[in-house]
């Protein structure tokens, strides 16, 4: 009997759940968005509508519970009387009936009063789906809206896709909405060239700008705008609407009635939605209409000329140009430009002075005036040292050393004409030098050359600064000059 009671209780519970399942007939999902178009790396949001619909079957517990026949009052035959009804059986039946009624009602009340809906999606590779909320408690017959966002990854291939969105209830009913998604390819609109019908128009002339543009893409641009702006004021001077098909190059004209003035134009072609690279959507050019009424910036003009002469080592021309630039900048009160021009002017003057001294030194050397040549070359070397021009410093030193070598050759030639044999004086002198342990000029020269080599190595290794290197090298070479003299 106990086993029978357990079975009857389980039947009652399953029966009650069947009633609940039957109470929710279906769930539905829909959307006013029929399809989606987007580009790689972009996302689109739309709304879906959910509803849980209750069935029309009524709940009738009497049809699902067992009945018990009342005991008969007719006397039993005396031959084979039936046993009297058992009281425990009546108690168990009553208990099963009571439990089935109470459990059915309680579970029906719990589940039927608050259905739960869950949203899921398994999109194709390259697409991602996010829900405003994935789970919500609803009421029967009431519409609920949920925002859905579909995103396309940068790596997705353009094409058509289907994104399924499924809603499922806690009573295992479900419905699926399939959303068509089209991933569009990016395009690149390039402004190739702009030409002008008249490079020197007068006021009132009709000027035609001929523009070439290309759509590098597999989709049409639809309608875009090509506009010409005054770059200085950002005012639109003229414009035209165009459209470019896939991989199409189009040449078109934009007309403008010239107004007197000097213009820096910026031509811009508007960017479609599916364009990433926009730096090639611009074109710049200048145009002057009418007489040259705008004054030329003379200061900048002379300064630019001075820089050209400076780089070409035409020092006198650079001095003249920088001097004129300083005068113009002073008139305009442009102190920074005055200071810059003055610096270039002073450097040019020093280079010119050093160049003239070096030239005079070479002329004196060629004329045989060794002392004057040394004086001029040494003066030039001092200026080049101040300027930090290592190449010119070395050039001056090499010329001075050559002069000293030439002097030594002259002395040796004069000694060959002495009235006595050379050993008359040389042998006793060498004996005296050896006796005293005294070394003459070559040792000092070797020591200075060694210092010069060490200094050079330290400079190349980055152990000393350039200015320190120049100063120390200058000191060593001065000592070398003193030894030679």
C-alpha cells in the first residue's frame, strides 16, 4: 500500500506539471527590423519584441483525481460475506487526493504566475550579438522589448549572413527569429588632380576647375559632395554633387566666378560612410585674381635668399641679403626674425674674414714671404676655431706645418755650403748630446703627436665633447708650432 501511495503521488505531481505546461501555449519573438547593413568594425542596434501566450485549457482537478465508492448497505449473502472496508485504505486514498490537489494548485500557481524568458544567439563567425538583458520575468499576453546589438569584426569578409535569435521559456517552449545581415565592403575615394582653366583670371571671369576622382571599392559611393574652399577663411567658393560607381574614375567640372584677391584653395570630396582612409580626399593649390595688390613679404624674401647664399658659401652675398632682411623685419617689428637674421649675418662676416685671411696667407706663401703667410694663416685658424669648423682648422694647420718644413729644407740647403766638412761640427755636437742625455726636437714632436692621437681617439669614442676636442687640439697644435719655430 505504501508503494502504491508513492506511485499515486508521483502521478499527481506529473499531472500537475502537465497542467502548467498546457497553460502556456507558446512564446513568440519578432522585430520591425527586416534586415541589417553594416561595415567591418561597426555595429548596429535594433529592437526585438517578446511575448508569452497562455493556453485556453481550463484547470479541472476532479478530472485528474481518483474516486472512492461508498460502502454498500445491502446485506451480504450469508454464504460468502465480503470483508468490511478497511479504514487505512480510506485514509490513504484521502491523503493522495488531498496531496494531488494541493501540489497541483501550488505548482500551477508558482509557475503560471511568473513565466521566465531567456534570449540566446549563435551568430556566424565574424559577427557578435549582445542583448540588453538575456533573462526576464514576464506576464502572459504582454509585449516586452529588448535591444539587440550586432557587431561585425574588422576581419570579417563582406557578404550576406543570417543571425538567429532564439527565445525560450522555462516551460521549454521556444521561438527563433532569423535576422539577415549584410556586411558591406569599405571603399576609398581619392581626389587625383585639379586643374584650372585660367591661371591668371581677372575679376568676373568664369573659372572652371576640372577635377579627377576615383572610387577604389566594390560599392557605389551614392551621392557625395566635392567642394572648393578658401583655405584662409574656410568659406565655400563652389561645389558639385557627384556619385562614383565601383572602381570608377570620373572627371568633372566645377565653375566659379572669379573675385579679385589672392586665394589658397582647398578642394575636398566628402567621405562616404564606408570609407576609412580620408587623407587622400583633399587637394590644395593657389590662385591670384586681378592685380598684385597684396604686398610681397620682403623680409622673408631677403632672408630666403640669404640662406641660399649661406649654404653656397657665398659669404658677401649672404651678408648683403641678411642685412636687407634685418631692415625689413625691423620695420615690421618682428624681433625674432631680426635676431635670427643677425646671427646668420655675424657668422657670414666671420667666415668672410677668415676666408680673406687664408687667401692672403696662401698668396704670401706663394710669394716666398713665410712670416707673413704664418701670420695670416694663424689669424684665419683662430676665427675658424671660434666658429668650430674643424675642416678649416685642419686646413690652416696643415699649411702652417708645410711652411715650417719648407724652412727646415732651406736651412739644410744653406748648411751644405759651409766652408768646412760637416763632421767638423756635427760629431762633437752629437757627443755632447749623448753625454748630457738630452733629446732634441723630434722627441717632443712625437710626444705631441701621441697626445693628438689620444685626443682624436677620445673624441671619436664620445668621451669628450666636440668643443673640448677643438680647444685641446688647438692648444696641442700651438705647442707643435712653437716647437717647429
